[in-house]
């Protein structure tokens, strides 16, 4: 099955073929800092299952063997490669897919770095939109 996604502004688009090998929520400090969020949802694909179909992402070495790619126009984080930890794979930020609902997480990883206050999130009140809006 082919699935497509891309950045917020549309400058970079990508496509994957087939199923993800894993879908995880990563709680590591690198993911927190690069995304500005408490965790990032990743879908792992073999390199041959992935292709950029429009534009070109900017890639930076974020730490050691880790390379994070993002849109140079709008800053949306897109994908990650680390040949030491994930040889031959590209991890894609699943919320950048056109249909992120297709990628429910299978596990939490790097949970040792999980922010303690995320444990209380299921008990928080939900608002469909901004309160009072």
C-alpha cells in the first residue's frame, strides 16, 4: 500500500510503499528538543520503501550518528536516519502523513527519558477546541 505525506507548507512530499516495520512513540531528549513536544511518533521503513516525491529536506547531524531531516521552509520535522541504531531504515514522523490515523503506535521507546507529567495526560480534561473560543 502506498501512503503519502509531507511538511506543513507542502514544499517537501514523500511516499512509502508497504507496511511500517515498527511504529513507536519516542520519549528521548533528542526527539523532545528537536520537535518541541514531549514525544514523537515514528514509523520505520526500509530505505527502498521510501522516496521523496517533491522538494528536498534539509538534513542535520543532531547527535552522533543521528541525522534529522526537516523542511527548510516551514521547519516541519519529517524523517530520521541512524545507520548505527537503525541500519537500512528511515524513521518517518507519522503525524506528517496525510492519514496519520493509519499508524497507531505499537510501543513506547526511550521511556527512561519520558517526562513524568505525560503520565497524567489521560486524566486531563478534553476540549474539542480552545476553551472559551
